[in-house]
């Protein structure tokens, strides 16, 4: 596993970097996953690959993702991307199983913080403006029934790119003004761990992936 540590970029830059990682993995026929952690500056709305822009943007940056799904406001969060060949994941040809495998790495990380997350249930939610975090599928990650990590995926030439938003904190009032609907059924790191700082959380997350990298190296050496 290769880790690219946390950095902040514009929405356009972030999506270009993820795309470049995917293309490089395909070109090099890479066999190891590439994990990147990043933030958004300034805050930005990303649209799913085929989603229409049907809500007011209030002068916020807009970018289109390589992946599917619905609109997402990227603000006070940590975003991850995980790029790998489908063959590196058990049942990697299955979209659902690959979602769960990759998201399971994040679930394991939260366990180290004493937080038990699980996969949400499929729920039919009426959302006029298609705000991603209001939609729950069997591959989303939740805390006590509330969504905390939303992810999306695309596939190309035998490779997977999955990226997702780990909500560190959010402005409920602003979200409701932006998407013009009630925001409910979501939570964030600061609600669960009010004393943790974003910097410390990121450092712990990076160490978790680095630990996995060391474990992989050890297993290969055996």
C-alpha cells in the first residue's frame, strides 16, 4: 500500500489528482493500493458523474466527480481515495463487496478510537436536491444509524477508484440553506469525539494506514 498524506487543494485539483492516480495505476499495472487523504480549499460541491446541477450554488466552487452518486458539499471533512486493481480485493468484481472491503479499513480505524461503526441499511429518502449524505445504502458507513462516511466508486480497465467523505464537522444551518431541505440522519466526528482536533484525527488516520503498510510488508517477507 502507498500512502499520500493529507493536503488541501481546490475541487478541480483534487479530482484531477484522483484521476491521475487511477491512470498511473492502470499504465504501470500496479498491484498495490494507493491511498490518498485530502481536504478542499475553498469548500466545494462535487456532483456525481451523471448528475444534473439543479440547485442554487451560492457562489461555491463546483466540480464533477469521476464517480457516480449525488451532490456533496466538501467543507470540514477528510476525504480519502483508494485506488487498486479489482484482483487485490476479495470478491473485487462485486461493487458492493469492494465497497465494504475498502470501507472496512475505515471501520477498523474508528475501532482504534473506541468507536463502533457499521454499514447502513438501504433507505428510501425523499430528497429533492439529491444531497448525498441524506441517502443511505448498504455500503455506507454509519454510527448508531446515522451516516458519517459517504463514498462513491468508478471502475476502469480492471481498476477501482473509490473516494469518500469522512464528516469531521458540519454546519447544519448552511447545509439546509444550500440544499433547501432538512438535514437529518447524519453525524460527524466532532459529535462523537468532541475533544479531538482535526489535525490529531488526520495524524491518527495516517498512522493507521502506515501500520497497514508495515503489516503488508511483513507478510510479503514471510
